[in-house]
C-alpha cells in the first residue's frame, strides 16, 4: 500500500502511476477533497515508478521506489 497525504485539503482529481518507460501502470480517479489517498501497489514488481498527482491547480510528479 502507498498513502498519498493531502494535509492542505486541495481538491484531487487523480493519482496515476507510470513505469520508467512511461507506460500507465495504475490509475485512481479521485473526486472532491480528501485528506489521503491509499493505493494498493502489491501487484507491482520492485522498480522505480513515477506518481502523477493531479489537483484542481495542476500536477505534481513524485518518484516511488517499490522494494
């Protein structure tokens, strides 16, 4: 599991995970304001992924290392 916290309660629209080749691996549509989004990543293999967090104000990209 991976938890993406939202302490400022910004309106999230989606959380998307891509592999290093840019292929879509997992997507979670979110509606409204949430203080956290939890995604099950147990089916993903050990690797580095890019997590794109889309909000009402734009996008944020973070790196995720799954061991």
